[in-house]
């Protein structure tokens, strides 16, 4: 029995598509739903569906960003009100591209196409083609972090700072701490330099979370220290000498 995941942020449209699929393709099992890009990535990883019906304009991550996390073995049908990416989607290997509002005839055509491709050897999916027009670097937008026995999906923009903690990196947000098993150096390469800055060999700070920079001059000038003060937080993060230059204008 083939399985599918429906990713759509509008509840009524999500339910309507599920009802239509149930009528037109009763053998298809709807394994789950997701209302935003972050939940979609988590559901794809957990459910491993055969087909993903994927909206494009969604909160968190858009459909194009979610597509990068979909295995090649999974068929993707974009369901959107925008026709802008249709040609690029087909070039990249999408099974179909549906423009809202959906019609029964068009959805039946999609179902026939999905069944046909499932029976044949699917061509390799090259999602990179979908982003040939986007030459700007792509930075992390979310990370999986462990908090006790729970794995959390954390939006990178919500992280106040990262701090080395032995073999792990501590992820600090306003809602608590979590851990990721990723070296700080590797993590830094995946963060937007316009938003995050390394302030110490063991710390990276979100510049949007910085309230002020304080320089504490002691009697001996060589002993002067620089600290980052975060908005609404009690921590004072030390800035090592190697990284003080970037804060001299602040």
C-alpha cells in the first residue's frame, strides 16, 4: 500500500485534498499531515512516505527548502497557488505540479502519473536544479538538538548563542538549553555571518540577541576584557582577544 504525506498550512485545503485522494485513490494511505516546513521535514524523516504533496508558501521553511530534505526514492507533487516554479520543478524530477484550486480531472491525471512512475524505475531527482537561480549561500535555518531524552527542532534564528561543551555544542535559546553533536567550527561554516559571530574559540553569538558590548579596563591595559551582554539575560559572554576587532565599532 503506497503512503503519502500532505504538507499544507491551510487546514481546509489540507482536509479537502485528503478527502479527494481518499475518493479517487482509496488504496493510498495518508500517513500524516504537516502545516509548516519544519514539521514537514520531521514527518518525512519519521514516516518515510512514498509520496509528498507539498505546498510552497509556508511558515518556517518553504516547500522548495523542504524538497531538499526529501529522499530521491520519494515522489513529490507540488500543490501551490503559484506557477512560477513549475518548469524548474519538472526539470528537477518532480512527479507533478498542481496549481490551486484543484480540479478532480487534474488530480486524477496526477494519480495516474504517480502510479505509472511507481511501476517504472524512477529517474534520479536532482533538486539542485530547482535552485539554479539562487546563487546566494544557503545557511542553516533549523537544527535537531537533544534535551534529555527529547529531540527538539530548533529554529536557528531563535538561538541566542552556541557554546562548546566537551564533545557537544550547547544550544541556548530563550526557552532553554539543548545539545547538538557538532563541532563549533563546523557549525560556524553553516551559519549566516550577517547574523552570527564567533566571539571566543568556544562561543558563537546571535548578533540580534546582543544588547551591548562592555569593555572593562583594569589598571594594566593588557588586562582589559570585553564582554557581550545579551538582551534580557544575566550571562556575560567573554570575547577573546582574537575576536575583539569585530566589536570595536559597536
